[in-house]
């Protein structure tokens, strides 16, 4: 496999002082760097900027499901935690993350980094962090494709439904089962004031966000939000369309039209954003048909900060 390098510093939106080169290959999800606003990490790093502006020191930053490790590199650049732990289910992702972080640290911040392989917070043991960041998949993998889960890229979008249990019905129906499971697990790995930062593509009615955190026992705030193109549409949109039914509809927006409506608008909060694009909302089933005809689809992206309610 040929390893190319990509400069991911545009994702850091001014926080990176110099180029940050990482491996760019078919298992690395490094696409869209030339178009950073359509990359989920752009929103993550905007949110990290909000955390940094608060000035609260961060001792330990954990990223669950790091993929190529760019989230950890951004955390080091923006948040300067005393130490970092990165995890992923897929061993190849951790190998990639190790290489990328080692390359970054030749010139970047030399913060100690630990690596762990496994499902969600399971490999953390009792280790505790001030911030646990997670961008994890939402779509259950079909049984006949399960053998592909560890190939490095499939696990970016799909998860094994056998690893979740006891999820409230509506959260299951709206494909929030892995998010819910993560939230339950993360409680034991947070310090007294610790919080999770969840990067969530909001393709469901927004009240589901409240329901997700409420049922998992957290209070939440929106740290940052935006509107982005659906990347990997051939995997993701059919995944959501498959789970639509009488009582479940996901929400997509035709990307170009939505961007036209949003252009020049002063969008202060998610409600503003939703009001502006509301008339364009379509189901995942319709989005699938239209994207098969070549139309680009977009969705709302949220960076949510949450703190366990009871200690
Ligand atoms: C969309 S990528 C996110 C990569 C990175 N965190 C970022 O924000 O760019 C999702 C990652 O989740 C990992 N993953 C999927 N299921 C997981 C699980 N149950 N536990 C830990 N990692 C998982 C995948 O291997 C993949 O690297």
C-alpha cells in the first residue's frame, strides 16, 4: 500500500503554527483536507478552541476511536494536556495513529501519549481523564458484512450491534446505541469535573440529543455546531435509509441549496441553523435516491459537551 502524506493543519483553523503531515491512505479517513469545513475534525477543533478559551488546565485527554490520530494531534496543539491516551477498536488504526503522532512529535509538542486497542472505554481500565473525546460510528453493520469490520475503514461508519445491550428503544431506533453505550462506560473514566466531548452528526430530530444524554445520566451543552457535506455518502446514506420506517425518519439537506440559504447569515445557535434550512429537509430514503443521481447531501454536525449528572 502506497503511503502518501497530507498536511492536516488547515483543519486546525489557525491553531497549528506549521504544516502537520500525516499518512493519507485508504484506511486513514484523511479526505477533504482541501475543504476543511466538510471534515468532522474541523468542528472538533473549533470546539477544542472553545475549551481552550476557558483556560481550564487539562491534565489528561483521552480520545476514543482515534482513527489516524489526528484528533489527538489537534488536542495537543490546541489544548496542551499534560498527557494523552488514544484508543481504537482496530489495531491497524492504532498503528497508523502511532506513526502519525510520532511524526508530529518530532517538531510538535512532546506530550506523553499512551495507546490502547479495544471497544469504547473498555481498554482504559480505571484510568481517569478531564476530557474524553469520541467520534464513533452510528450504523449497525449487517451480519453478512461483519467480517469486514476490522479492515480499517468499515469501522469508521459501522459497529457490531452485538456489542450493545439494554439501549432504550428510541435511541436504538435512531441509531444512537453505540453513543449511549459509550456514555454509560465513560462515567467511570472521568475525573470529578471531567466531561465527554461527543462529535455527533445530527441526522435525527434534535430532541433525540436531549434524550440520549438524559437517559445516559448526563447534562449537556452544545460546544460547537455547523453544517457539512455528507462524506462517504455511498456507505452512510444507505445505512441511515435502511433504518427508516413508519416511526423513524432521519434528516438530510441538499447540500448546495442549504449552503445558499446559509450564505451570509449570522447563525447564532443550532435553532437558528435549523430554522434556516428546515424547508429543505428530506428523509434519508429521499437523500439516497437523489445522491444516487449525483446530488450532494449535507447534515448538521454538533460537538456536544456533557457532564455526568450524579456522582
Ligand atoms: C469516524 S472515525 C473517527 C476518527 C477520529 N476520531 C476523528 O475524529 O477523526 C471512527 C473510528 O472509530 C473506530 N471505532 C469503531 N467502533 C469502535 C468501538 N466500538 N470502539 C472503539 N473504536 C471504534 C474506528 O476504527 C474508526 O477509527
